[in-house]
């Protein structure tokens, strides 16, 4: 999977999962309305959070095509197949943070 698609799908799944959980609980609150007091900021409690990513990526440069970063996926019991081509492949680890505004629970009408 290309890195950009992995990031996009992961962010959609995380935020969608929060919204799903919010709509299914009957008591308590997920992502309550937090005031920006010194104590909440000091404790790291805010509707703005960072999602930390640490992924291993590969790039495969083939003649006549542009290089794209792909997320390395491991499957238990899965097989790996490949084809021979004139290409150069490189692997590396990327670590980064993406700030997001967590969805607030929608008020019942």
C-alpha cells in the first residue's frame, strides 16, 4: 500500500472509530467538551491531539517510472511473491506526528 493511502485510511479509521464509539455508548462520554485551562493543557488533555506514526517504508525505482513510498506490511502465514525487473529498492523507517481535532459527540436533537 502506498504511504499516502495508508496515512489517509488510518486517519479516517481512527476518527471514524471515535464517532462510531460515541454513537454507541449510553453512559459516559468519549471526547468530552474540554476547557483549555492550564491544568488540562499541562496534562495533555485537549480536543487537539497528535497521532504518532512509525512506519517502515520501501521505495522501488524502476526505469521509466517514478519512485513511490510503500508501507511494509507483514502478514502471519502469508506468502510473498515478486517479479524480476531492472530496479533499485530502498527501505527506511519514518516517524512523524499528525495533529488532529478529535470529533466532539453530536448533541441529540
